[in-house]
């Protein structure tokens, strides 16, 4: 019970900190959300490429793997593994192979949501 509670606390701490940093960037700068998304993806890829993100993910669990930084880390890890096994082609395809299940699930769920929800234009 206490171990589960501690894990939930770590997940909240790390995931919340990542989101808080994003919110601070949005509020204090004029950087668009899309650029912040790419920035976080690249930070995760760089940390994953150097092997540092795996320590964060091991300690924080889903708090580190679910945000976009975890996706960047998974892309980098897949590219590195692919490069070791298949050379340049493996480096180009390894990231997609490593993250294909997550991509497929997000596309499928997006399609299901689109069936039941109609979009509306935002009024200013």
C-alpha cells in the first residue's frame, strides 16, 4: 500500500513538473504550443540518446514515459537499437518500429473519438 502510494507520488511529481515547465514556457514566452511540443520531444530524444532518460523513467514510471518526452526517448532508443542491428536503415526505421504500437493506438482512439464528437469553431 505504501509502495503504491509512493509510486503514485513520484508519477505525479515528475509528470506534473514536466507539464508545469510547459505551462511556464507558454505563459512567459510567445513560443507556440507546437514548438514547445517539438522542444520537449527533442529533450526526451537527447536524454534518451545519452541514456539519462531511462534512469528517470525507472524512478518515475508513467510520470516520465507518458509525456511527449518519453516518446522522444523511445524514438531515440529505437533508432540506436536499429542502427546497431541494421546500420543506417535501422537508424531511420528503428524509432518508428519502437513506437509504432503507441502511434497506432493514438490514431485508432482519435478515429473513435471523431465518430462521437463533432468539432466546433472557436468564437473569439
